[in-house]
C-alpha cells in the first residue's frame, strides 16, 4: 500500500494564481523524482467548525482558502529518497511562497486501507 505525505495550508485568495503556478511546478518536481502521484485541492465544502475543522487547523482568515494536497510513494523509504531529491532540486530554490508556511500542517502516513 502507498505511503502518503499530506499537506494542509491557507492561501490568500489574492495569491491563488501564484500558488497554482508553484503547485504545478512542485508537482512536476515531485513526479520527476519518483512520486507515484501528486494532488492539490482547494476547499469547496469545509465549514468552520465549533471546535475543529480544516480552516481552524491552519488559522484560515476570511480572505484565504484552504488547500489540501498529498503525494504518494511506494513506501516510507521511497518517500525519504524522493524527498531528499526534491529538497535538493534547484527548481524549488528561491522565490517567495504565496502562503504563510508557518501555518502549514504536514506529515507522513502509512496506508491502512487502499481500494
């Protein structure tokens, strides 16, 4: 079953086109270095919860949208090898991120069901 990296972040609506361009580049870099898949999504139905929610998790402001993305790999070891190459890739060096990276949530997950 695939290993999954998940990412959750808030992007200012004014920066959405810049984010899409950076996500497109990021996806190409991840895939070039061996990721099995790379997906970026924009929240469409994520209400602000009383206690917990996607918007609360990233402290999304009224002028921001929530982005949920993930990449898949053959295994944790495969992910570690891909990520080492991604982090060293010059295509991702420099430039400003079109979102507040301090509010990004990310982590690696072992699959337990994959249909």
